[in-house]
C-alpha cells in the first residue's frame, strides 16, 4: 500500500513540476471475482496534492497512463528487490525491467 502511495505522489509531482503529497484511501484486495488469488490495490486518490513549500493545493487534471504504468512497475519491483534481497530476485527483476515492456509493446502492435 505504501508503494502505491509513493508511486502516485511521484506521478503527481512529475506532472505538476513540484513536490506534491496527495490524499489516498488504499485497500488491498487479495482475490478477484472468480475467487482466485490475485492480490491488487484499489486506490481512491485526490485530483492533485498539497504543495508543502507554497502551502497550497495544486490541482491536476490529467495523469498520463503510460507514465503511471511505468512508475508503478519500477516502484513495485524496487520494493521487491529491497524486501527479498537475493541474487535470484535481482536477476528476475532485471528481466522484468528490461524485457517485459518490449513484449507488451510487441503484443499491442500485433493486434
């Protein structure tokens, strides 16, 4: 849950060009509709964040999906690397960071 919040704060800050802290309600759901194990987050987020330096709210109209997706991958994989700390997990994360985005792009191009 903390990983999701950090990712969104980073996205908000990147889009606005200044450090922002958003407001979030985060819930972990461990199963999908079919009852199979499928852990994922549900996040209700504010449409912007608090600019601590300016002491004011900064509204954000749009969050680019491609940026959110890439940042989420990076934050999640980095958290796994820091938590599990093994040579094997480092190898798997390196594969994910370097090969998965290309395969996703290839699938989209095919149809």
